[in-house]
C-alpha cells in the first residue's frame, strides 16, 4: 500500500525529470532503427521505404489495403458477441427491456444505449481480450511492420481498445491528445507503435481520426489538462500544442480517412483526435500497440506487456494465458480503490459507466464531471488541495 502511494506522489518528480531529459534524449520518434536491428530480409506486410520515411517524417502513415476484409471478419464477429453479452447483462440486470437481437453490428449498441445511457461506455471498458482480438494482434504481417520500427523483440502494450463510436456521443469523441498523456513519464521516450484498425470505412462523416503532422518531431509530451467536457479524456489545447510542439495547427492538421482493411499507423507522441460521428452507424475500431519489452510501458505498474516476438526464438509462440486472464479494467479500478481515488462501491457496480485512471493524477483537473467525481471523494479533494494533480 505504501508503495502505491509513493508511486502516486512520485509522479510530479517523474514529470519534471522527463521534461528535463527529453531534449537530451535521442528522438526515437524520428530516428530509424540501427541497421543491425532492422529485418535482414523482406517480409510480408512490411512498409515500403517511402512509407517508413513518411512515418518518421510525419509521425503517421496509412496503409489503405493492409488486410483483406475477410481477415477482419473474426474480429467483427467477436464484437457482435461482446455486444450480445452486454445486452444479456443489461437485460438480466433489469436495465433494459429489449435486447434488440434483430439489429446488426452497426446499429444494435445504439438501441441499447437509448435504453440504458452508458451502455457504449460499458463496452469500451471491456477488460478481457477475445480470442479473435488476440489472433489479430499477433498477426504476422502486423508484427512484421512492428519489427521495422520496434526491432526484433516485440511486446504488446497493455493498453488496447475496442472503440464503439456511436453517433452523436460526446463520450465516444476523443479530443486532441498524445498517447503519452495517459502514461507514466518514465515511458515518454519509449517508442510505442499503434495500429488503428477500423471495422468499416472510416471517414469524416462517421468520425475518422485527425492527426497533427510533424507534432512528434521534438519528441516532447506537451502539457495536457483533464478532463474534457463530460468525459474521462485528457485534452491538449491547440495553443499549447503550437507552443510546445512547434506545429502550425491550420497547416498541419490532417484528416485520416481509412477504408475497411486499412491501417493507420501512429507513434505515441503524435497529437491526434477523433471527429464526431454524424452518421447513423457505429464506427467500430480497434487500436493495438507494441513496444520493446525491455523498455518502460508506462502503465503505472498495473499490467505488464506481453511478449510476441523474441530475436532469440524465431519460432516463438505467444502465451496468452496470464495476459488474457487479467481484466485490465478491474485491475485499474482496484488500483484506484487502493490509492483512495475511487470508492469500492463504485468499483463493484457492474453497471457503473464512469472511467477513472492514474492519468487524472498527472494533469491539472480543470473540469469536473461524474468521472472525476468517481476518481476523487470529498476527503481526497481536501487532502490534495482541490482539483489539481498531486
């Protein structure tokens, strides 16, 4: 218990140390791997040299035809099963009267959310990893790209997400941020590669992603605030972005439309956001991450990475036993209760639609909502001096 509080109280020191050393550190976000760590021979799915150059220069790259659509069908079937399980849970919990069984993948969750506002958030809090998601995450062609950027030793990061972007839903619209803004400063100089994989054609109307081209070039994490609107998301102000990251917002913002079968590849310091979904369908997507297993993952000591490739074992097979059995959301909530940042009755409510996490202790809390209320009880507010980080 004492160690948990020391970790919390040590965040400010980590933050200052990360800021002071980031300028001195080699910018892993713009510097390709040394030749000896790059794949010796071409492998299926690898980025071309031009695509790799774009990734390091711009901070992102889109591969529009990475998958055959049939390869994503098992993941879509798994999403269907997740929605069905949620419908059953809500129905037997007397939260809804209609399980909407006749509705399809791109409509059903909307109908459930109308009966029980927060249903989409409950699905986003999914902490256990379906088998189809595991197979996709460890897909050889995805790992071949990761090897080009991470190196021959590759681990899956504990932060993966299934994103049900329902129409006209603030809590499904992620504001400007850097992924490092959610993680411990000790990991801010670790290259963490993200594959953002939409499960339909993602476009401006249904809420595709936007990025700030070149926002990674200084290798810095800008100052965020928390939490945006009525959400749990950290927020990166445009003026702060321009001042700290040396970007020109009007010139550098890029809208990334990605067809079904395509992948948007991102590093973890490129500023990005999602647009509002103005369509009539749910914009489903998965984001999967990889990094060097020997470097800090920044997930607050709550869950380890999972090894997916080893240079010393060319035929290595991923052992999902421990990783897949650990419910990330439950672990996160347990940690919040131990730190005195969440009430146990909130943690134990299976229909609680609030989301909290240690990132709320990293940045200034400038906006109060139900998520920050779940994070901080009245006595916590008094102890740490109002709505500010420790």
